[in-house]
C-alpha cells in the first residue's frame, strides 16, 4: 500500500478557487493519482455561516468549492483535528462533516472519531490530535462524551496506540502541533516521540507550523514533524477585514511524504518537494533542505537550537503580518482578540500537562 501525506490545506475564494484550478493543479493531480490513499490536513471548516462567537485571533472558513478540489486531487481522507475547524463553532464543524460525508471523503480527529480502514490488504488506523499550544477551541479528550476537537495528550495517544496494537492495526497519528513558523520541532515533541517509539509502531503526519520541519526514523517509526503548507492561500479574516496574513516563500514550500507499507511495516519512504506559488503547485527540489533540518533535530536540547527556533518564529511573524500601527492596535481591541488572549493562557496551562 502506498500512501501520500500532504500538509495544511486552506483554500479561499480570493485565491485558488477564483482561478482555472483544474488546469493549475493538473500536474500535481497526475502525481497524486499514483497513490492508493492520499491524506491531508483540512485546516478550515466548510460552511456558509458568517457569524461566530468563537474567540480566535483570526477566523478561517472555506466554501463548498473546496470539495471539488479535494476530489480532483484524489484526497480521500482528511484530518480535522486542528485549531481552525471550530472557528465557526460546532455548527460550522458539523457543516464540514455533512459535506464530507455527502462526497464520500473520510475524516477523523473530531468527536473522538478515529478511522479504521483496510487498503490493499493492510489494516490501518488513523487518529488526529490537536495540541493545546495551537490555541484552538472546543478541545475534548477520550473521557468526554461530547463533540469537539481531539486534544493531544499523552494518555489518549497511548490509549489508541495500545488498542491498535491489540486489534492488529497499523497506527497513523496526525498531529496538529509544534511552534508556528519555526522549522525546528521543540524538545518536548522530540522526547515524546522517542518515548512512544520504544513501545509502538506508527507514522506521524505532522502539521500546523506552516513551514517545513525535519523527519526522523526511530525504530522503524516515521516521524514527519511538520510538512508545511500543501496549498494555503493568503488568510483574510471574515470577522475583522483589517486582519490578513500573507504567505511568504517559506510558507509556500512543502513536500509530499510518500510511504509504502507492507505487513504493517514501512518498506520505503521518500519526499517529493513542492511549492504553492501563483495558485499552482509546482515541483521544488528541497531534499537538501529537508536533510539539513532533519540532522538538526538531534540537537533539540541545545540552547542554540532553542534560540534559533525563536529567531525563525519572530522573522516569519514579521514577514507574514501587516504593519502593526495604531490602527492595527485599535482593530485588535475587540471581543475576539481579547478572548483569544485569555484563552491562550488557559491552553498554555493545559499544554504544559499534556505530554
């Protein structure tokens, strides 16, 4: 069985949807048709709602045209465990579920839903978790019998891995996590993965940073910490018109993670570099960069590594956001931004205890 893992998807009317997207995506479509399964992180709810009470710094959503693009690209499975899927509340999330089910696109990562499949004779189990550090809303854990986003915590991750092991499934973990805009996974992530790798067999499909990070192979477990953006247009808040986030060269760069599985073992894996530029996904030879970033991970406990990560975050934030002038400051003094600021403290406290 051959699987393609893709990074973050955020497609909007002012971007790809408003173009001749079938022609723009034709070459990448041909590539993705070679796989038995294509999996991506769908970062946005698909809803017609225009109002929300969710406290977020920026609210994102897509319209139903995104479904046609997913189907065109042979994307049959999506992770929904991320910090934007509930930007328009549980109703916006339910709208997303409804349209995915109507179009036979499978999903996981919300409402404590995992996805078990048999593909080419291989029994695989998908689990999605969103980290508290991504500052989303509506987090739940396995003990809570209610709808929401599956939160990333050690106990729940070990629970699903242990269950898969007993039921003879190969585990695929889709983690929305890490330090946004940093090319370096943090020590907390690396230590957690190395601990799990001693006991279980799995693949980690990482996303959220919106830039590429390195890859580790630990005891035949494949850990792709962050794939970056597969296809992400400029972000424009539909709640606060002054809030926009540009996509820089770093944000446009990503890779397809190609993995072949046989008898619940990774036989081969490789990356194929891509770049989303001018509403097209084009080849981009970034193997050298991926190897460089991967080699740095072993130094995640070093002080210089942590300092470099903070520099990358600061630089990228400066490049992404509009000028922070007085008008910008006034625009941020609202219910959503103040609420998101308070929520970040709550989520940070939960993150410190999560793994």
